[in-house]
């Protein structure tokens, strides 16, 4: 997939790509002042766009929504020949007892035998987080393990 990057003098940078099967483009405009706009070209004119302003947290949430399912699908595909190995994604909700606390305090691996293989935060993937990694509300965890272990991990993240 080729992403076209266009410098917009005095404004910022436009990054977009054509959507296969339709005569449209989708992307973002990163403004110099830090604002981000999601852009979708109009179906009758790919050069004209609808622009949706996004806050930093909205842009991060959208990146997580788009990135995490791809990562989970890739891991599922890689593990599909191993019976009993599953991959799920979990959100660290604001009410979780582990918000602002390190991963090691969960004792996740010891208690459940699952592995947190990646965390998505703010549109960035943090692979193989260590025990010192501090959770934040809104983190999206990608966890691999047995069905029972994944269910236990969900309870730990919610109830402690």
C-alpha cells in the first residue's frame, strides 16, 4: 500500500491513500499546530474531502481501533495451528485497579499463564512490555494464552 505524503506549505502534511474498489481516498492532515484531521474524499471528486477534526485522544483511539484488530488477526493466524492457543485484546478501563500501576503488580503471567505480547497506546504499538511498564486508562492489550487464562486475565484487569 502506497501512502502519498504531500507537504502543505503553512499548514502541515497530508498523508492519504486510495481505497481499493471505490474512487475515494482516506487519510489524515497533520497540522503544524498539532491538530489532526481525518479526511475522506468525496465519491464524485477524489480531490475534494470531508474533514473531521480529531483531538489527540480521539486520534489515539481511532489508531487503536484500526491497529489492534490487525495485530490480533495476525497473531491468530500465526497461532492457528496450535490447539488451545488464543489471542484476544483487552482495554484497560478507567476503573481498573491497575491504572497507573506497573504490569508486574498484576502477576498476570504467574496467575493466568498468559502473555501480554503488545500494548497499543496513542496509536503506537509497544511490543513485549516488561514488568515495569505502567498501565494507563485506554491502553489496549494484546494477550495470548488459553481460553481459561484469557478469561482470568480479563477478571484481573477489571477486579484486581
